[in-house]
């Protein structure tokens, strides 16, 4: 997933031509928002981006078309497969539309990024060592074999399942009614027409209701990516401790000296620079004043 970097797209197509490419919907909204402002348009944009099946996306796109002339043309300038959840591939079991993972990592190493290369890498190494221990301790706090975040999403699906109606063909097919839409669930092929189960790997409300209808628990349909043994498998390799730089063996190679520090005027900036048209505070959130 890229943050609108043009060079990254060309490099990915050359090195990994078969990889799925996505663009951060947050950055697409920032560029599109410069021309099409307004709270209603912002909400409609995220509805278009986050619905998991094509019919609902087209319905929301029709509503968007009523909010301005050529507004959909400017929005569809960006390929739908790269930012609309309804067109994502299902093999990765990841339905994120924003690149928050990279943003979180960048903020995690923010203090280290302003230091010289060796010092920066040493601080990141120590932080990762500490995090690895914390993650192993975190796995001991799980109340079940499923990760807490996956269980939280599953509990949300259970609540939404109360509003659905189920019909069963006494085989593997279920017809789930939800408002104006009906979805078909096949438990053998692990398919739901809303695509949320295939995209995320966690049962949606339609799948949850189908399992409850045949007196089975939906937890068994959660993909192995969210299980404890997969989590521990990701942290089974350890970073070994090292001595400090003064105790490293000397070599005959030329030393790489850090660049001379150049004092800058004013206080150093720590926060990300926001765009000209980007709101200073979150929508619906009052300032401290």
C-alpha cells in the first residue's frame, strides 16, 4: 500500500509484477478534497471506500453523484481496485483501506529518525527487542485461541446478526436477509456474497447467523492468521543482544563520519505538516479552548 508515491508504483510493477497494489484512501481523499469540500462529501467518500461488495458501492456512488457535477469522474480518476474495498483481492485476508501501519511505525521511531544512521538503527533494534518480549507476554493474556482484536470484531458481527433473517436449504446454502439486501452464505466454500468474510478472514454477521442456525460456534470459521499459534510463530525468531559501539572490533575500512550539524532557526518540528486544505482538528471533535 502506497501513500501516493509515483516512484513506488513503478518500482513495484518492476520487482513484484504479480503483487496486489493498493493506495491509501486517506491520501486519495486529501487530494480529492482540495476540489470537493464539505462534511457530507467526506462521509460519502468513506462509505464508497469501505463497503465490501460492488452493489452497495454503486449505490453509494450514485448518492455521491448528486453532490456535485463531475464529482464521480474526479473520484474514479483513481483506479477502484486500489482504494475501494469491494474490488480488493481476497487472498491476503486484509481489508484495510488506509496505510495506518506505516504511519504508526513512523511515529514509533520518531525520536530515532532524527539521529545518525548507526545510532538510529541501534535504537530501533533495542525497541524491537523490547516489543518482542511484550508481544510474547501479551499472548499469555489471551482468554481464548483467537486474538483479542479478532474476537472484538467477531463480537460486533454477533450483534449485527440479531438484525438479520436466515433461510436454510438443508445443505450448505443459507439465504441471509439484511434490510433491502440478501446475501448467500456457503459454509463449505467459505464464501459470503458480502465478501467481508473472504476479505478479512473473520466471519461477518451473515456467516455468524448461519453457524448459529445449525447450532455451531462461529469461532471455528476464523482464519488461522488470527490464532495464537500463528501469532507466536511470527515472534519465534529473536534479535540477539550486542555490545555497545565502543566495544565493536576495529577494522581497516574508512570510517563514515556523520554530517556536521547545522543549526536551524526556530524550534524543531515534531508533528507531520498538514496540507493547506486539511482540517486542523478531527471532524466532530472540539478544540481544547
